[in-house]
C-alpha cells in the first residue's frame, strides 16, 4: 500500500558559542584588575560573578539568564573588558557566559583573591638556635611564606593554616639579630592582589654567662697550712 507521507517543518535550535579565553591585567595601584575577552562568534559575551562550583566551558547555564547581574563591561576595539576591584579579604570567581536569546553557555573562569595583610606578626626566641613565629591568619590565603635572615644565613618555609592553628611555628635561627617577614600566598589557580609583607625583628641572643671560677686544687690549702711559720 502506497502512502504520500507527511511533511514536517522543524526549526533547528541555535546556541551561542563559548568565549574562548579570559585575560587579566593587574593595575599599578595594586587594587584593581581588568579582564578582557573577545566576543563569541555567536551570541553576546558577558562576565558574571560565579558563586557556584566551576563548570567546564560549553555547559548549558540558561537557567542563569536574567537572574544574575553581569559585571559592567565596555568595548575596547575588537575586545570587551571589565574592571574589578575585589573586596579585601575575599575570593571571587567570575565566569564568561555567552548568551543568545534565552540560551546561555559557560566559558572560561577566573579566581581573584585580595588577601588581608599579615597582622600581629611576633617572633621570640625559644632557644639559642630556635624561634617561634605567630601571626593572625590572612583570609582567604591558603599559605603564608615565612622568610628569615641575619645578613649571612637564612631560609624560608610555607606555612599552612592548619599548622598555625595546631600550635606554634618554629624556625631555625642564629644567635645574631634576625629579620622575619611573612606574606600571604594565593591559590595556585588564582590571580592575587599583591599584599605587602609584614616584618618583625628578632633581637640577638644574650651572651652566655661567664664561666664560674674553678675550685682551687686540694693541695693548696694543705701546702699553706704546712708552710705557715
């Protein structure tokens, strides 16, 4: 049996293409960063603060369209750029999102940190060749680099927050005056706002006490008694 068939008309869904790359530049004032990107081939590229976990580029994030305010951006030639001033002591993630109508896909993302400066850095001797270092932890850093030196000898170590909370941090030092510095370190995948190092001076160790006078030999008293006229 022969049938004429049925003709259906369908419209293919068109999706935006992801932003390919984000580039970040720190300003000389040490407080701002500028993020640039090339607009996607299809759709409009936006930069959105990202509070959820990271997602791979090309993920359907259409549910976010209209629910999150994009970072204000401007055109700079063939690129778009946005300027951010991260809040102190905070970590923020931003993600490029391409939008076409009510559809959106994710692009690359960046993590930006603005760690707090080291506060209340203190160092004291606990022995002639050992010193204890204490300080308030600088949020949101994951590590702190502690360095020390007396002009001839020195060293450095990376201190994790867990190590600081577990007890004192000890460093090897000489008996001379020693300068200790501490600076927060960002996550390996983060762009950080530079934080100046804190410093403290460890005084020289006090000189050892003079030796006690030696006891006179046993025969000296006997000799004096024997020799007495």
